[in-house]
C-alpha cells in the first residue's frame, strides 16, 4: 500500500486525537510498555479528547507514529539548550550524511515542507533576491515542474504553493517534449511505477541528468534504505516523513541528497525569512530526527516484524473461533507502509453486520479503535495494521472484535420507508462554512426513494446520487480535480419547499446547508422561430 493508496483506503475515519506515551519504562525491544500508557491518555482526556488504539497505520490525522524513546530523550535534551540554527543545520547535515550515505541531509518541518523547500531551491538556485519574490515568479528562468500522471497527488500542493506551473505527462515522449529551459525540476512519488516500468525513476533520470534537471522523490511513508535506493536510481533528492516508519518527530521530515540543493533548500527554510518561514523546524525536531535515523540503523527490524505477526496471530486465533469468520495475513514487500496486516472477513448476511459498520462503531465508542473496513464481492471485512500498535493492544482489539461479532442480530431492514416528499426539480442552495457562505444549486430527479442529478458548486458541476425515506434525505457528490477530491455527503430534512441539514466533508469537517426550491420568474409565452436571417439587428 503506497502513500497514494493509503489516502484512498476504505473507511478512512477522520478520527482526532492520539496516544502520548511516557518516557519509561521501555522494553528490551525498544517498545514502550503498555502499563503506563493510561497516564498518557489522561493528558488528552483532561481536555475532553478520547485517545485511540491505532490499528490503521501512520496517518497524520490520528498522530502518525509513536516516537521512539531515543527521539523523546534527544528532543527533551535539545529543548534545554540554545544553539545557532545555521550551525545546527550544518552539523545535522553532516551527521545525517554519515548515517545514511547520502551526500548531505536536512531536517524539515515534515515531508511536505521538505518538498516545498526543495522546489524553492530548484526555482531560485539559492539566490535570495528570487527567494523573497516567491510565489511571484515573473522574470524567473525556472518556473515549471514536470510530473508523471501516476505521481499527481494531494501532497503536490507543496509544489504548487511555490507558484510553479505543473506539467503532467503520460509517457516518456511527453516528458522529453515537456523539458525546456523553464524546467526547474521533475517530481516523482515513490511507488511501483517509479521503481519499474516505462516511466521509472531510472529511465527518467537518464533523460534528466543529460539536461541537468534535478529529480525529487517523495518517499514519505517508506522504510529508509541505506544505501538509499532512490538516490542510487538517479534521484537528486529523496524526502521521508519523520513521523511514519522512522518513528521520529511527527512534525519533522528527512531530506537527503545533493548538498548544493539542500543548502539552497535550507536557505528557503525557517528561521530564514521568505516563503518557508511558515514551515519552522525547531532544534528539538532536528535533534529528534537525527536520533530517529540513528535508532533506525540499530533497530531489530526482523524482531519487530516477528512481534507484529505474533499480535496478528493472537487476534486471528480469537476471532476464528466464530463460525464463518476467516483471516488472512498480508505481508507487504514494498517499502511504503511496510507492516503486516490482518484481514478478517465474513459473510455480512450471516452475522448481519458489515466491516464498515464495525469500523465506524469502533472509531466512535470506547475503547476507541481505528481500523479499516470494507465490502467486496459479497464478503465484508475489517483490516488491522500492526505498525503502531502497542503491547496489550492485540488483546483489547481481539476481545472487542469477538464480543461484537458473536452478538445475535436480526437481519438488517432492507425495505426503505416510502418517500413522503417530492424533491424533483431545481433547488437554490446556500452552504454555510466556518467563516463564509456559498451560493450553490441542485438539480434532482426522483424515482421513488432514489435520487440522482447534479450538484453545482462554486467552480464545478458534478453528478449527485442519494435516497429519500419519509422526509429524510441522504445525498453524495464528489468534486474531483487532478490530485484532489472532496466528497460532499448531505444529510437533511425536507419540509414543504425547503431542505436543511449538514454536509459531511471528511477531513474538511462539516458544513450546514439550506436549499429552497427554485422559482422560475420568466413568463410563459409562445416562442416564434424566424424562418430566415434577420432583416434588422
């Protein structure tokens, strides 16, 4: 599962909160023991936030990863002493180079910030006169970034924020034709297509190096390889998230590659003024990131994998005592999100509950557990990812799954209540966001309980589908743009000629809407079509 597929994964619940672990005790394997975790929970519960058992992976929205003890110790020590930040960056760059075999290293305020800084470096060449003019690139020689279509993703906003023009290509020939004197950089997301195939990093790098065009690779969720696989294949810079596989600071990124580019990228980073001032990385994160990389080189990765499998085995043994429940262990071979997963599946018509329903139930009730869920080809499932589970979590998860799956349930009601309102037609809609309102519209067709039509937002029109039961409506539309997608899920009530309710927008939270049936003001009159050209204008 690569970084992009992680975004698309089923039932990605927008759960808030995380798990703050204490400094001690730590097991011989380096994993924080389970017992003191309750103390960490209390700091969140004190402000009304309930922590989560993470069986999903290193998603930022639930806290990324658990920082290793070495990282926390380094950050705590760094917080108690002052240093000059340029000197710190030079020292960190040298040490990261020693640890990874790269020419130079840099710590950024997360992977996306590192992508932004490297893009700035490629646009400015380290010239501060250009730096302070970003994102106005008027008069710049380098203003374009080329991206294979398979690498377009929500994170390339980091590049767009610099003001560059993104050129999306579908083949090597298109890439060759897109290269010009304006090309600042080529960007790739690390995934199967970048490793092999007609537009792999290795093939692209041969073209790019001949033209002296740098290549940046986003390897955010990957395991760190030493020597680095992407740099060996021809990348000039590769960037990792500190808060994923490395279990470093959540607000840090690891940037490795050419020293000249990374020096220009550091120039574009805080504490220096310019477009990167808003991406501040502290001395604590810098030293924590170094500690994370040092720990990575010493970690017992095989032992971790074996321990993760043992947790999945414990869960599997418990739930497979239930008739009709099957389990499959998936051991990913790719570098991104590389952690064992357990798929627990059953016939939803036999147990009368779906994987999506369990994922939603577990995410919203105590003990809160984040896991994946879906249904395919008549079989429903939940998925458990081990990489950020802590000792003892496997028992909590297996017990709760068992208790939930063995409950006797009557078959779900399949018949819908008859619609009590007719909503076919045009609707003028006002959407209330946090600090603004938006004029939008709906055109609906109705066939009994079923609705279909279109939703016109401020910038695009998209198809809409939904249902109406009684006077309750549920509708969904998606605004799909290159590298982005916003899903609008309407839930509301129809009364007379008005619909009111809320719009769930996933990671963008919730808005309110009011829609009123459109009244056409034009008078009804017959239309005469002239039989020839006009005789006057």
